[in-house]
C-alpha cells in the first residue's frame, strides 16, 4: 500500500513539473504550426529502445520507416546489451538488403527504473537519468523522438520538450503505445499523454478511453 502511494505521488509530481513548463511555454512563446516530417527531405530521428518486447516492436517499426530518417540515434539503457546487438543486426540487415548504409549511432543512458526496483529509489534514479540524458539530446538535437513505452524514454522526451520550450529545436515527439496495452495506457504514456505531439495506439479501446490518442491499427 505504501509503495502504491509513493508511486502515485511520484507520477503526479513528474506530470505537474512537466505541465508547469508546458504552460509557461504556451504563455511566453507562440506555438509554431507543426506537421509530420516531410518525406522529401531527410530528418534525424532519436529512437528509444526498451528491452524484450519493446525492443522487438520498435525495431520492426524502424525497419519500415525507410532511409529518409537519417541519421538515426538509438538510445539504449546502459545495462541492455541484448538490444544493442539487435540494433547492430538490424542496421547490417538494412545495409545488405538495400545496398546503402544509413548513418546511425548508439547512445547509452542509465535506466530510470529497473525491474522490481522500489518506487522510493526510482525517484533518485529517474533524476540521475534525466541529468544524463539532457546533454545527449541537446547535442544531437533530433528532428523526431520516437518511443514506445520503456521508462528510459521519459528523461529523453523531457529533454526534447525543453528543446522546444526554450525555442532551440522544434523536436517532434511521437509515442507509439505497445501492442500489449489493450485496455489502459502504460505509466510512460500517462506521463506523456498531454506532452507528446502525437500519441498513437494500436487498439480502438484505448482511443475511446483516451480521446487524445490516435488509433492507427497494428503497426508491428
């Protein structure tokens, strides 16, 4: 019960801080009209890789988006060696299949939360992950951040939001909810629900329950 209360308090605090920055941005800076990145030009994309099913879903999606999204910056938790190997394998497969090599790089960040980690220590590890992620995102300044639910995406997306709010880069944030989320959004999606530019879901039930979501059917 105590852990649940701490989890709820943590979630509310994170959302409140993000919303505060968002409303300040809305008041001080007129939001520019934004569109999905055009297919006629190459756009850099930052791809947040989770682990297990998150990795499989995201890499299936990356394999479909084509070479117009380049360079590709993969963000991986520093303890996730398996996903790193899969990223290299995907890029090698793409090179073999298409005869062209897409520029990409892998950047490792601390996990916001390990499996079974207590919510009390999660607060500290999340703050550390945020501080670690900011320099990477600010240096690379991606046109697009693409994520699908791992906790690692929260610090990365937060850094992308700051880029927009201080008018450095109009980074587009697209969140694609995992296919396993049928009735309710994941915690990451709930945190980013009002902050992501586009929140895409693969089940119509989620669109009906969360009006801001866009139902796109199964993508992987």
